[in-house]
């Protein structure tokens, strides 16, 4: 059987294009021409000896083999970059304080901490899970070095727009056959105020002229998931980090109004990050971009913090 050695530069182009949703954007980020990127993708299919892409309307989508390739490509690049970082920054040490939304706690935090700790064992990380307004305030006050959070309108001097992610109505995993309010006010399951997504939900319903009531409030995301799974009401989040006990409701189902996109920002305490915070921010953004659901709009922020 022929032994294949994949080209890491080709794999990086492949992964970057899929994460950005555009190989033209990938060419710009990686400093290559679009024709060079096309040649790399052709080389990838030749090396794989199977189609990686299929036509989907005017664009391209992944074949089953392409989806498998994408997963392995991410792992190969991650290991390569981790090795390069560990060698380059072998003496990197210090202390960094990180903030994350609860949505990213299970989906991103373990991977980020694991990757960073393996490459930089002398660095101490203090991580805090919180809500958008709290994280923004802690960055402003200098109590966090970086934070990944939904943008709630708070003006921060040093903040980068990472992505726009569609907000979704979330209900129990079991399909809802009829409108959940049956003519009564829509029961909502929300965080205790102040909460960005709580405000988005109530304002969206008010604009649509749909009555609502607070059925359940919780200080934690775990409480929200438990109440929604039990059928106490609906909430809104994104597709990121949804447990198996709940599901996103398709647009237009049950007569629910459309929800806006949520802006994901990387807040930072200082204009220029020190080497420790900059490396952690790079790993954090890589992991976050890999977690974004289909349809999210990602922006080219990695190059600005690397």
C-alpha cells in the first residue's frame, strides 16, 4: 500500500479556507495568490487519491472523505504548531488571566488549557467563566488579561471582532408539535438580569407583538439547560455548546420571530499583549474558530494577535 505524507502547508490552507468559509480569504490571510491556493487544493486531492470537494450550487462543499480529512488536518496542524511553539518559547513563563463565556466552557476551555499547558508548563493560567457584561467589566478594570465574550454594547478600548454567530431559539430535545404557548404568553427560560441574551429575547418578542412571561431564571447555564430540557419554556443561545438534552428550533417553526446574529469579541486589557497573553489568545482563537457552527461569519483576527 502506498504510504502518503501530507504536505502541512497544503493542510493549513485547507483548514484556513474551511474556517473562514472562503479560500479567497484564506489566500489573503496566508499571503498566497488564489491560483496558488487552487493548486494546493488540487494537490491535496491528488495526495488523498479521492475527491475532497463536491459542487454545491455555485460553491464547494466537502465530501464524506473531505470531512474526515478536515478533522485529521486540524489535529496535524495543531500538533505541528504546538511543537513549534514549545521549541520556540521553551522559556516562556509568567501568569495570565483568561475569561470565557459559559457557552465555551466545555467546548473550548479544556482544549485551550491542555494545549497551552503542554507547550508552556511554566505559565500559570487563571481562568474565569462568566457572562458577557461581567467579563467586559473585568477586562476594563484590569482583572482579566483577555476574554472571549458576546459583545453586549460595552465599549472597550482594545477589542477584536472574532465572528458573528446566529442566535437560535432553544427547546427540549423532544420535538415540539405545537406552539409552546398555545395562545398564552410564551414561557421563557433565562439568566438572571442583567443578561444580554435575556434582553435580546424579550426585545425580539416585543417587536414581533408576541406576549411572553418569565417561566424560569437561573444564575447558571446548567440551570437553563435543565429547565429547557424539562419543558418549562424556551431560551435563546447559539449552536455552540448545546447539550444533548436540548435542541435548536429551525427558523420559522412555531411562528417564533427571527433572531439576530451575535457578535463574538476578544477583549484584551492592553493594546499590545505580552508574549504569554498573546500566545494564549492565539490558541484560544484557533479553538473558538474550530467550534463555530455552520453559517457563522468568522473574521481574520488570528494574524493580528500572533
